[in-house]
């Protein structure tokens, strides 16, 4: 039996990346301890301290941890500067986030391992679910991320911190993109609309409606993931967008002959599009903000050998891991907005935000830091699909992933 039910892995170094780094990290550590205590969930919090700066104190010296941590244990794993410089591009990039996360994941002792970041607060709804111990192997879990201002109350009780998160979030990172909520809307009306949408979705996309249709599909089309309603909804949304785009183009045509010829041709194209999408197992996971929350059993991480260990900026690597999991027949469970996480806002250009995206890319290009662009990302997806068609799984790392052969310093605080 595992000593901990859940291991939470995050990565950092004391370099004030994104501004007020220690303040955000302290809120994150306090939040994990409080949620572990109030829901009595045995949690191992692993902080991987990568390439510690010479001119600043270590994280173990800066972080304040209470004596009473309840069923939570905090463990810092340190990757030295010398080990960091054995990797390519180490001069330009002081931290390799996904390689560092693999270091923590590989050494985790929990039955389930959550890869996240040091500026995240977890909702009560999420930890209540952990308390029930309903997590299953062979499934990766995702949630929506709600962004909150950086002015999180420091010395306030944790209940007030959670109330602040619920009242002040200004951006929703969901499955279908990033949205700015209407803060002037009536909360009661919003809740009623959400309930109505949920009931409509259950009615139209419920298994009772889908099962007769799915039974008629070829066996080649079926997989574990085909019953994920969110993935079907994604496919339908993409299809509907495609139809509207075609209709707009058709309205510009003059002659009736050209009009009907175009309809017939585009209808065939849409049929091919839908057929291909079904045969690719509806391969569209909830990858928006997945670097802040990807939860999987420890054995599942071992099967996939963690994130691809490329010495580049972490952009898109976390998303690629989700596609790898789906192609490897892991099922996705998306909690969506019902069990959210809260992300403390950081400085623009230090990480991904819709407003600071171009600034981030300019910073990377200026410092000659390599990253996975969309063209290369799509090439990897196509390679996964080809491997799947040949009943093979594409694995990126060797068996020594996560620096398992290296003896690293560890601190318990």
C-alpha cells in the first residue's frame, strides 16, 4: 500500500520569475497544507528546486512551513547547477520545467501524481473528490483554470482566501478556449443558465442518444475514449464552425449552378472530415492550461515515461503528453468548472497569458531559446497517429527518465 494517496509535484528556483515568486509559492504551499488538513487527504508535496541561484537563499530557507502539517509532507529535491549545465541550451534557459517535473514524478511515493505549478490554489470541491478516493488508473484528469489577481490575502484565514478566489477570478481557461467572464451578470441567472446548459447537454449528448449511433460505427472506430462526451462536443463544435464557414463562402456565389456544385463538393469534404475525425478517436483533449493540472496514477506516468525530456522551453510539451496519453488508450476525465483550480497571475511574458503571448515569444526569440512551435507540434501528433495505426505507442524517453540514476539532494521541511 502506498504511503500517500496523492503526490503533488511543482518546480521552481528562487529567481523571482514572473514577479513576487516567493509570495505566490508561499500561498501555494499554504493552500496544499490547509486542504490536506481540512479534507484529511494524505499528500506528499514535492518541490523540485532546479539550478538554485548562487546569490539567493535556497527555497528551504525562504519558505515558512507550520509545525502542524496534518497528513501533508513537504519534500524538496534539488537539481544542482553542475547537473543543469550538462544539458543543451543551459546557458540560455535556467530552468527546464518538464525535465524537472519528471524528476519529482519519478521519485513520487503517492498512488496518484499531480503535476502542477507553484502559483496554484486548489478548490474545496476538488479536494473533496480526492477525499472520496474515486481516482482510477488508466485515466488522466483535467480541470478548468480560473485566473485571479496577484494580491491574494497573505495572513487571512484560508476560507477568506478561497472566497477571494471565487469572487475575483477574471479569466476562465476551459476546454474550448480562454474566456473573460461577465462580472456584471446576475450570479443567480448565471447558475440557472449553467444548470440549463448541463441538462440540455445531458439530453442531447447523453449516452442514451449516442449509444444506438455508436453501435453502428465500425469496430475500428471505437475505443475507450469514444464515450467522452466532451470530446464529441468538441468534434461537433469544430464541425459546426466548418459548416458555417462553408455557408458564408457559398453566399458569395452568383450562379445557381456554381452554388449547388459547391454545396455538393463541400458536403463531401465535410463527410471526409467527420469520418477521419472519428477514426482518429476524436483526438482533442482539454489541453488549455494543462501544465497547471495533469493528474495520473503513478503507474500511468511510468508507462508513458513522463513528459518528453527535451532541453527547450516548456511551451506545448505538456499538451503533447496529453495526446500521447490518449493515443496510448488512457481515458480523459474532465472536471471542467465544477472542481476548478485558481491561478495567481504572474508578470506578462513570464508564462502564457492571452495578453502576453507575443511578448513571451519575442523574449524567447531574443534569447535564442528553442521551443516547440505549432508546425513541429502537429508533426508529432501525426507521428503518434501513424504509430497508433500500426498498433504501436510512441514513447519519447528512455528508461532512465527523470534522472533516476542521479543521486540528488533532498530536504524535508
